[in-house]
C-alpha cells in the first residue's frame, strides 16, 4: 500500500483545435501542467481524446473554449465518463482576466495572455516553458478562469495580478 495520497480530482482546460492547448489544474487552484498538442486530423483527435482525459485523471471538470465538431468530440468523451463540461468563449474568460485596453486587438490580447500565463506558471511553481505556445497560454488562462468560476479560488492571486 502506498503512503502517497491520491490527488483530488482536478480540472482540465482545453483551448480547442487540431492544435490544442491543454492545462491541468489541481483542486487547490494551482496549475499542475500545461502543453500544446497537435492532433493533426479530426480522426487522430477522436482517437487521442480518451487517452488525454485518462492522463489528466482524476478530473472533476473539463473546460473547453470554442465549439463545433471538435468540441463535440471532447464533450462526448466527457459524457461517457460522467465528467461535467463548461464550454466558454474566449471573450468570457478574457473579460474577467484581461483589462479592456489589452483586448482592443487580437495581437494585444495574445501578448497580454502570454504575460499573464507566465505569471500563473510562476505562481503555481509549474515547470517554466522554454517557449510558450499561444494555445498553451490560452489554456492556462482558460483554466484560471475556470477555477475562479467553480470556486476553487476566490480571486486572481495578487502575485498573478499586475
């Protein structure tokens, strides 16, 4: 019997696409890991989603940004596992985490998201990126929005806010 306690169910945030950003948060509201994954094709995505969810287990929530056929693949697999899903648009989480001046253009929003995601990574003591891809940064922030939304964090940590 192992003395290592089992981790409480966490949250997986997915910035949807054939190239997806993934970020897993623990129940303490801190980022555990993040990455970008290129599935390449819809059929490879369909085959990979069960393994991605298994690797992120245990999970209490799946949070996806976006919609369409790709969202349906994730939502179908989540339903098979009785895993609740939050579907959100980028505008929703950006409105809560970014200042209005940072959202005036897509380029400004991406730049602000990168800086904020790096502060979340530092605050969480997650491994620092050698290069932080846009979709992974968006997944980190989608996850931060989600842990606020489900009540795992009461507010954005002061170390993350500027």
